[in-house]
C-alpha cells in the first residue's frame, strides 16, 4: 500500500481523502475553518516515488486534504474520457467527484520528477515544477506547497454535489474538510472568474445565492449528505460555499 492513500470512509463511494495536521505557520483552511483538497496522480511506471509521498505529507501538514493516486484512480475508474487525466472532460469529472480543487500530475523527467498543477474547476494549467525523484530538498517542497496554497486562494472554499437521490444531495466533502451536521452551504449557480493577462485565474467571485443546503449526515472523511433548506434546485455545476456554515 502507498503511504499517502486516504482512509476509506464512504460505503458506496470508493475514494476518500486523508486529513492532515494543521501547519504551525499558516494553515490552508479558510475563514470558516474548512480545508481545501488536492489530488495527486502518478503517471510513471512502478511504485509511487518517494518525492510524491513527501509532497503529500507536506501538503497535509499545511492543512490540505490529499487524495492519493490510488484513491483518485478508484474514484474515476469509470469516468468518461479519463483514460487521459488532463483531458478537459476528465478534469470536469474530477471537479465534481472526488472534487479536489487542484490536480497535481507527476511524471518522470529523467532522474527528476515533473509536477504539473491543474485547476479542475477553472481550467488553468500551471507551469511544471521539478524536484529530485527520491529525496527533494525541503525548500523545493516548501516552494511548491506555497504555490499550491496561492492557487487555492483565488476562490473561497467550495465543493459540489456529485449525486442526488430523493431530495438528498451527496457532497464530496465531510469530516476531513471540516463539515458537520447542521452546517449550511450557500448554493451559487453562477459566479465571475477574473483572469490575468496570461489567462490564469486571479479571483473567483461567487454569484448570487440561489439556495441553501444544510448538512444532515456525515458519511465519513470525505462524503456528506445535505438537503435543501431554501431554494428549489442544485445543479451538478453549482458551487457550494460556506457562507454561513457555522
């Protein structure tokens, strides 16, 4: 088994993410105390390299929930178009479930490792970072983690609904992200994404609230069930923020 594989906590859904220890310096959680998540993918042959395990640990230490390569593969095994992870239709599927904000794709680059970051929700691809495949220096890990945190902060924490049954909405967020029974999420069917001159996302501003969900079950580390408290619908594309979750 790989050291970064998340614990399993959802009976009907395979992938779950590991919680991390809050960093002593600056945690990645937002104002409501909810933790963002990222997914790691290994695109090489053989076992996951030590550098990726070290990166996973460092991300978790910064308060970021990590979906490891095995859990990610399980979650998207039947997703259309995901024979190639970075295809737009696959990224769109990943954005809905297991719903990491960022996807970090690692592949061999000679004796080193290349890590390219994709924003699953906003379609950005960031420049590759290189690191030693076996024992990357701490400063290299710190630099990459700091970059990921900046990328996460272009938007407030959000998640999405990946399924709906009998008026219950299943969310790819749970205890690991900090959600609890009774928390409320604001539903935004629209929003405004501001991009910089190079086309990279700079900030996302939520659109008007169209509905409110309240968490009624927490099924495990990374899954919860919500029901409508106000409003009439929640589309699969809607972004759910923690406007008054507490």
